[in-house]
């Protein structure tokens, strides 16, 4: 009987060579470096400007400039599709340079609208805009930071991923970030700020403040009376100058509040201490309780119900607005 010769396994060198030949036959996923371009347009306006800016991927910067004109500078960046279908990167850049997505109807200006889905695929446009200080702004970015200068407002700025940094805004400020820090120098007409992951820092808010953060600290200074509402899932809270109703919840982090109770105050921290700093003339109804921690107050309390290491309820200087404090794991201090 004839025996078949033994079959030897392929050598490592042969397998490596074969792999190299195979990879050489696979088309590259990217055809080259992104193509870049730009455009620069100046529009004539009269009076206050209604400005609406949108970009899917890219940053937005708005700064105050002289009255009577709006200047728009766009930085274009386009990547080629590895599928090789549709318009190429070079063609898109040249088209956007000659046909920038800018629409004007009197003093109303819309920037960033691209109706053709093919033209917006793999396209990133960052905007640098100079507008009169008397400007109402609505800005949206899917992925990119925003910087807003000192304008009258109101301002409604939102980004899916990126930080928001606003200057002195005379009107209402609405700021939202899926992931990113929010910083505001002044919100002259009240504030609404939301971020899924990031801190919120506001140097001055006149009137109502409504702030929420999924992960990050909150720092707000109030300079005119209005309701303050703060929710922080993970991060400390520091509030100063509070002059109206107050509602604060912190799931993980300490809370510090300085101000005058002139409306109902409710402050709670699931994990962290609670500290209030109020004037020596403050009069209010106090109800403070902690599950694990002590309660310390420098203000005279006329006990109405109970007193002990973990709970105090009574009136301070004859009573006034309700001040309810809760700390699940941490101490309470009133100074």
C-alpha cells in the first residue's frame, strides 16, 4: 500500500507573507487627509439682530462688534468617504466656500442650514461671528464647544458634546450641554443651565436660577431676588447671595448656601454636609435633621417640637419662612 507523504504545516514566514498579500487586496477605509477651506462674509443690518447658528460638528464663537454689520467666518473641514460614492471632499469644500450656508431676512440671520444631506456628510464647519451687542442668539452644535461674548441676549446655547462659555449677557440665559462644563459671567435676566456631565459656574445671575448637573459641581452667585433650584447628582453645591425661595438636592456632595431666607428653603444632601451662612438678623422656622451626623447652630432656636443630636425643630428670632435641612450622611451647620 502506498503511503501518502506527511503534510507539514505552513511555516510562520509563509503565513505572514500570505496575510500581507491578503491585506494588500483590501481597499483602504480612508482615501486621504481631510480637505480644509474657509469663507468670510459681512452682512449689513440695522438695529437688534436675531441670530440663529447651527453646526453638526464644529465650534461656535460669537463676539460683540460694531453696530450695523455681522461678519461670519467659517472654517470648513471635510473628510472623504471610503465608499467612494457621492461628492468628493474637494468638491464639497469648494461648493461651501462659494455657497456658504448663510441666510438673511432683514435683521434675522440664519447660519449653518444645509438642506442637502449629501453636502453635510463628513462635513465640519466652525463659525467665528462678530455681531452687534444688541443681539438675540440661538446656537446649536452637535459636537463642539461654544464661546459667547458680551451681548444683550437673550441667549439659548446648546451643545451635545462640548463646553459652553458665556460672557456678560443682559437677558435670559438658557444653556445646555450633554457633556461639558457651563460657565457664565452674568445672566442678567435669569438662568436655566443643564449639563449631563460637567460643572456649572455662574458668577452672577439676576433673578431666577434653575441648574442641574448629572456629574459635576455647581457654583452660583445671585445678585437679585428670584427662586433658586439646583439638582446635582454627583458634585458639591455652593450658592451665594440667595434672596428668594430655594430648593437644593445633592446626591453626592456637600452643600453650602449663603444668603437671606426670604422664601421657603429646602436643602438636602444624601452624602455630604449641609452648611448655611445667614445674617444675624435672619428670622425663620427651622427643621433640621441628619441621619448620621451632628447639628450645630450659632443662632438662637426656640424649640417647638424636638431637640437632640440628630434633629432640631423650632423658631429662630420669632420665626419666618420655612427652612428645612436634611443630611443622610453628614453634619448640618448653621452659621
